[in-house]
């Protein structure tokens, strides 16, 4: 079964994730004390291989990421991913930069899980609120490796190879930290998502026909 | 007074949300829409409007850059920049540029406050 989202549904999904990520970035800004820059979100319906390729495009190095599964009427995963060379710098930024390297290394795992938790949970909670549905979120899990590691997580997808891949680049310029916030949704969720988006659009813009066809 | 309001957002849904709030608050006001900074500036040259609501996070130039460009053309234009990104730097830049910062998702209350303030400024500025 193939479900194709309409232009307006895709717009609504992008805007919703945009709001979620922007709010979460404001929390990260509080943690690191420096502005977090964000790109405009990109949403694509792609095969897992294409998603891996997108993620691997600019990265020669291995990646490190924090991963959370969300479940409810829609199911998928949210990821905070960056080159593993930047991971200690991010921990340093959050802990205030006073700690010796050994302690930063010791704290790395816990700090990454917490950063991921704040960003991903913040983003998903905003989305759940906007959809007026409860999403159950797993505990954050740290992953390391090549881009493929991030797209072949268990449980395996039960519905083919196509995923909804949504990502936003983030950067903390003063610290030379950059990465992605990505969401992956399996296709069986898309039909459910379409219903939820329809309700969301009705609540947000109810009665307002789009006035023109720009964008 | 019936005013003309420019709404700039790359998301059609976001423009519809502004339209919904506007039609509840001031159904007689006229809305002009643009999906990015270039379209907005083109409109500014060919059309007239009294106030503007700009999205911050857009492809190309962001809403704060656009705000500065619009204010260069119309220094007294009441302006709001709208974003879920309430980072100190963004809110501060909005204030520095002379724009009101409105949070996404937009509430009718926040929109109403901005419109009331803008209408007051426009009424006092009118000859």
C-alpha cells in the first residue's frame, strides 16, 4: 500500500517538526550558552539506502547519535546525530568547559544521553501536543558507527524499504559543532499520520482555504 | 480602520494559521501573502500594505534580514517576526530591528496584542 501525502499535509508535517525542533534548540541553547543555528527542514520519502546516503554525504568520519523510539498512533524514531569527532566538544560545551579531558570522557555517555533526551523529547512532545495524541518515548540510546547503523535498527521495519526521512541541520558556530536532527517514520504509520495531519490542519487553519499556490 | 497586512512564511499552513487568527480578529483587513523574502520585496515594490508578519526560519534570507530590508523601504512599518525559535539571540535581534517577536504556534491572543499595538501606531502616524 502506498500512501502519498498531499502538498498541504507535507507542509503541515514539515511545519510541525520545524516548530518541535526550534523549541528543542532553544533548550539546547540554554544548556550550551551559545546560539544554536538551524537549517530549514527537509522532508523526503526515500528508501533506507537513500536516507543512509544523505546522512553519509558530508561525513567521511563515523557518526555518533542519540536515538529514541516513539510509539502511538504513529511510530518511528528520532535521532540526534553528529560526527563522532564533535561528541566530546558538545559535552564540553554543555558542562561549561572547566572539566579536565578525563572527566569529560567519563561523562560523555551520560551527557550525550541527557542532551539527546532534552532535544528529542522536547521535539516529540511538541509534536504530540500539536497532534493532540500521546506518544510513548523510549529511553535514549547512544549509537556509534557508519551512517548505515542508524537506519538498520531493531525492530526491523515490517513494511518494505521506504521511510519518511525528515532532517534539520544544526550548528553551534563558536564551538564548531554541527549535526542533524532526523526523524524516520515507517510507511504503515503514514496512513495514520495522514489522518492526524488532517485533524491538525483543520484545527490550525480550519475554514481557511489556501489563498494562493505559492510554496 | 481597515488595514492591509503582509504575511510571509514558506509554510502554507503557517500562512493559513495567520489567516485564521486574522479573520477572527479583523475579518475586514486585507491579507497579502508571500512565501519568501524575494516575493515579499517584490510585493513591497508593487503593492501597498500597512503592517507585516514574517516567519523567521525561511529558505534564502531569514525573516530578520527581510524585516531590515522592509524597514529600509518603510521605516514606520509595524512588524512582527514569528518563530518557534525563542532563543535569546533571535528574540534580541528581533527587538533590535524593531520587530515584535511572536511565538509559533501562533495564538489568537498574541496576534491580537500585536495587531492592536500596530493599529494604534498606524492611527497616531496617520495625518
